[in-house]
C-alpha cells in the first residue's frame, strides 16, 4: 500500500502525488458505495491504481472542495468586476466557518486610480487582524509579496470568477501557463476557465490551489444564532447582550447594536444581517421537513445549548469549532 495526496480530480479519475510521482487512480467500489466524499488535498492509501482509504482530514473547505490547506487567500478585484464588500464578507465568513486562516488580496490595482478603495479596505479589515495585499497580476505590483506569502504553505485561492486568480498564479510562476479568460463585458465576470481545483507546486515548499469561481454561497446550513460566531467583532460583544439568544437585530439591551458604527463597521453588520436571513430560511426549512431530519436536527439544538452555556470561557472557541465541524456533515456541498 502506498500513501499519497490527491492533487486533482477529473470526473472519475483521481490524480495522486506520492513521493514526487503522480498516479492516475480510481476509487474502490466500496468507498463509492459508502458515498465517501473525496476532496482535492486528501491524503489517501492506494494500491495498483485504486484508492483504498481516505485518511483523516486536518481541515477542509466545502466550496470549493479542498482539504488539508494552511490558508485561504480571498482574491477580489478592485474593478472589473466591481469590488463587492458583501461578497467579500461572505467569503471571509465562510473561511471562518471552516476555521482556516485568511488573507485578503485585492487584484487589478492597476485599474483603480483613486485611493478611496484602498483606504476603505484598510479601515474595515485591518482592525480585524487580516493581512491585506494589493496586487496587479497585469503590471506586477505586489506580485513578489504575493509569492512571499505562499512560502512554506498550501494556500487555496478563493474568489469570484474573473478576479484574476489564475493570472496571479501565472504571474508568480511564468512557466505554468494556466488558462485565463477575458471578463465578459456584459456580465463583468470572467467565464469559467478554471473548472477544477488543482494543487500546483510553486516551488519545493509552496503550493497553491487554483479554484473555479463559485457563486451561490449561502449560509443556509446553520442556525441564525450561529452567524455571530463568524464575525469576530460582533461575537466579542455577544456576552454583554441582555438576552443569551440575542440575534442583534431589534432586541433591547443589545451590546452589538450599541457598538455599531464605532467598533463594528456598518457594511460588516449589513452582511451579518443578510446571513442571518439566509440562516432563518434554513431554520424554517428544517421545521417543516420530515421527522427524520427533525430528530437529527434536535441534536444540533442540544449542542447549541451546550455551546451557549459555556460560551464565556475562552476554551469555548474550540468547542464552537467542533460543533461547526459536526454541522458541516449536514451541509450541502457542490
Ligand atoms: N487589468 C487587469 N486585468 C487583470 C489582472 N489580473 C487578471 N486580469 C484579467 O482578468 C481576466 C480574468 O482573469 P483570470 O485569471 O482568468 O481570473 P480567474 O477567473 O479569477 O482565474 C483576464 O482577462 C485577465 O487578463 C490585473 O491585475 N489587472
Ligand atoms: Mg481561473
Ligand atoms: Zn445582541
């Protein structure tokens, strides 16, 4: 039996890297029957072109489906497509949900000739502790820093189609020639040139995962009371709210609302509200679904209750993460 890591999946074929060699493998029938999810990044045991076992994951992100990564780099474009803070907050919250360190990269900086975007980005995201990078894959600005960022890690690039993910990889690794495509003038989006996730070796100790852009990322898989765990600056005040189950919307004695505009940026709070609405849809859906789903969901509710009672302890952060991982079993994936 050999051990290796899946670096690419194409329909039924799994490409495994083992000691620098690549192997084209299929999945053992038994794993298919078990409906075993297989991700790019999974460590596996294989023999004679058949994957026998998926080894435990260190972490994973479900959209795009990649496992065992050190960091998520969220790529946005400052223009073409227009920078959307709402979309950015969505990606940030999603990475937070998966418990993976996040860096923010703003590409196509050559297209912007005013500093107001840069200022706004720094004013909102720097206090939240994010590393922030402005780049131009086209003109080379910030590309060295981008490359530096990748050193010694496996980084996954997330971001809408057309923001320049593949172009950035090409810029740091000129020989690699990943296909990129023009942004459609009509929709201001790039067409899907990168169709699959793939781990690319940049050099001996840096690896990057190019991903296709993805839309319809919605928070319709967790409870509304959980959304605040995805916003550090909101979660920070939760303990001071009058009601333990405060959703920070219209409740009295809400400490979050008291800090709105000072410690909490209004655009971040807007995103929070948006996600709560999506999570509400999920809650409704569960309510009206069959008994089976309901009972399995009751378990989640119990965990939530347990979580709330210990939420003031610092160690509760880990508990939250574990609960979140359990929730993910119920999450819909692409
Ligand atoms: N002006 C400008 N265009 C860029 C930059 N980076 C990428 N593009 C263009 O944006 C389009 C989409 O790029 P691509 O790398 O395919 O985006 P992806 O879908 O995120 O992988 C292509 O036409 C690129 O030439 C940049 O820094 N500046
Ligand atoms: Mg691409
Ligand atoms: Zn509140």
